[in-house]
C-alpha cells in the first residue's frame, strides 16, 4: 500500500502532467487534484474547500474587480492616451509601452493592463508601418515584470505572502526586488531585446502579417436591394470599390461559383465572398446596402430581430478587431451556432489565425483561443458584449478610450485603499474588498460587470490547489523533496541555493499556471530554508519572482498567450527574447534578495 507521501507525489505528478498536456482547462485539472487528495484522505473533510475562503483567493478576486473599475473610470486610459503622441521611433515606442504597462501591472491585474494597451501597441505599429510583433512581446513581458513590484500585482505574490510565518508581506515589500528586475528588464528589452523579436512582415519569409486591412467576408444581397437583377459589374462599379474589393466567389443556394464573371446577374439572397480592407468594406456596405448573412437555427426571425438586421446594415455600428482569450466561451464553437446577432447584436465578419486570414465560410470555422475576429456591433453595447464573450479588443476604426468623467472618483477610491493598507489600519484583503464594493456602489461598474471581471477559472485554480499544496506539506512530501534538493545544494553558497529555487520555479512556471507553481514550490522552499538556516523570507521571495517570470513559452502566462496570434508568433519564438531576459532577472534578483531579505 502506498504511503501518504507517495500518494501525494503520484497525484501531483499526474496533475503536473495534465497541466503540461494542456488538453483540459487548468481549473478542471486543479479540481481533479483536489478530489484526488480528498478521496485519498490526505486533507481533512472540514478543510477540503477552505481554499475558497482563503484570504489570498479573496484578494485576487477583489483586485480583478478593482482593475475593471479603474479601467471603467479611465484612470489607466488617461495614461494610455498619451502614448499616441510618442512618435514612430521604435526604441521610444518600446520604452514607453513597456514602462507604462509595467507601472499599470503593479497595481491592476497584469492581464488587464496588457489588454488595455494592446490596441495602442497595434495602432502604433501600423502608424509606423511596422509589424505588431515588434511591440507585443515586449509589452507582454513588461506586464509580467511590473506585476512583481507589489503584493497585488500578480497572484503568485498574494499566494506567497500567505505562506509567510511572521505575518503577510506588506503591499510594497516586493518592491525592492520587483523594481530592480523591472528596471533591468525594461532597459534590456528597450536597448537590445526588442531586436530579438521575430518579424512577421517580410514577404520573403512566406508569412502574411495579420492586418486589419485584409479580410475575407460574406455579404448578402437583400430582397429589397437595388442590385437585384443587375450584374456584378454594376455592383462593383457603382462606387470606388472595384479597386479595393475582390469577389472570390458567389454562393447561390448550395452552389458555389469561384471567381464569378462580372456579367453574372445577381439574385435575392445571393452571397458574395469578398476580400477587402475594413475601410473599403465599410464604405462598400454603406454605399450598396448589402448585409452580412445571418444563419437562423431552427426558428424564424422575429420583428425585433429584423429591426436589428436593419440597424446592422445601415452602418450605425463599429468594426472592431478582437482576440479570443484562453477562457472565452467561443472556443470550440462555430459562428453559425453562436447566435451572436440575436443575443448580443453583433456579427463575426471575418477570422484570422496564425497570421493568415481564413478563406473558408464562417459557418465552417471552429473558433480557437488566439483567433482574431473582425466583429461588427452597436457602439453602446459592443465593449460589454466582447467582455462577456471573453474577447479582448485589438483595434478599431479610430481609437477611443475610457470614461474620463469618473477618473477622479476611481483614483480616489483606489488611493484610499492603498493608504489604508500602508498605514496598517486595514489588512490587504479587507481594504481591497472594501474598495471593490465601493466601486460598485459608486457605479463605476455594475454588479454583473463586477462578477464578469473576476476570472473564475483562476479563482477555482487557487482555491483547489491551496489544499493540495498543504497536503504536500502536511504529509512530509515537501520535506522529502527539500532533502533531495539539499543533497545538490549542500555546501553551496546561499546565492547558489536561491538561484536553484528561483530558476526551478521559473522553469515550472513556463509549463504550468504561475499561481499553481507558487503553491507547489513554496512549502518546498520553506523546507530548504529551515534545513540550511536560510531566511525563509528570502526563499519565498525567490519563489515569487520565479513564478511570475515565465518568459520562455506562450503557455506560461496568459499575457504571453494573448499576444501570440496578434503578433504572429510561433511557440519557439518566445525563448529568443525570453531566455536572455530570464538570465538577467535571475542575475539581478538573487543579489537583491540576499541584500534585503537575508
């Protein structure tokens, strides 16, 4: 019969394997691990779900709500707007973007900060005539670096603070190390690192840079159209569209005619498969009255639906690019099964994947994480609809930012929470929850928006993995692992031990969720510090930095995954900038940890 230690090792081994396999959602994997330790009797029944009430979990949820409140209030938007004035110099753009996203990530969720500045980076790239790949990877890495500067900057810091025996770390206790690696990292990225990012706009490489200017779209000839009975030639020459819009096929019923003759006579309900840039497409739709075809599944459209159709056809809408996030409800579903027009009043106009626009019918495309959508929807509801669907806006026709009228209120509420934490009047969980509630009461965001702002997959992951991590500690498993690591580290200088812990955590964080990595390594690090006589604060800080700095793969952090498709990156592109950056972070962090926490 297996001992408790071997049971917990077996469960953790399978859990890590499932994390790396990446076929199941990480929150589902965490729940399976929790059930496994429960069935094995490794966690008492009354403590099994204690993670859902853990202060670290509550703090993460509150930070996510506050982040959305600050975005709605326009606090970060006000800063982002200034970036449009930076100019077209590549180094200046990289410096400014990474610096701003790092500062934002120190106080709001780093994925939220990245999502806010991604449209700005894409817009700046296009204005300068460069590939977005030049800016998006530095932007993602800057968000990871910035999150290390404060307690609330990233979930691993909040998790690590809960393992401290002498009371939780303070809000700015992470600043000495976090600020040092952030400054060093931004300097490296700005002076040298950005040159290591791949270029995806060189035709010689056979890659087609994703651009808002290239889409394949379906347009339908409505019943009342003036072009019914006219030739395709008359349709295309009615404006300036002939030069910028290409008809790839004509779909009539079940028959598809590739490259149709311009003398083809158009009929009601004909569908044209066209290739055009967004501006030309919008002008063509406005001028001709053609509409986006709508697939009705099982039921006839009602009067309200027909009204929505007319509104969507008039051009009283926005065209917005959005990237599908890893937690989106769209993943694995086809456009014709989503009923987006009825439910949200928006259309998916086109889809791009891996730097190429997809040239098949939208009804046949099964959406994936990272796909880039060209979406058409009403101005007043589009942002909320994308948020509900788990999509992040990339670019639209003209940049628009936040609700500046609430900037002072949002800033004041957040500032009050920070002061309450610094003064010691309130603990971080209490102060941050109070701030989140105050933002809802002040109508910076409504209750439903507050719930949507919380990434429940992360909450479930943390709540489930905390008892699993405790099981590793209580069964003595962490001590066994620490003993084996000590066999390697025995007789080594303290800086070498900290390097082993930091690099080990960093490598683990590149293949599993960073919060899970922190939970698993923290008890092991405490065991090592106890046996070697190292300060426990130093080893915990090494774990925090290692867990937050996953620069080698796109799956190590959600920020890395979000820029993969818009930047046209491949899986192997990340280490080119990520490996030297990881070396620099390690070289800077270890001496600072020893100086401050030994």
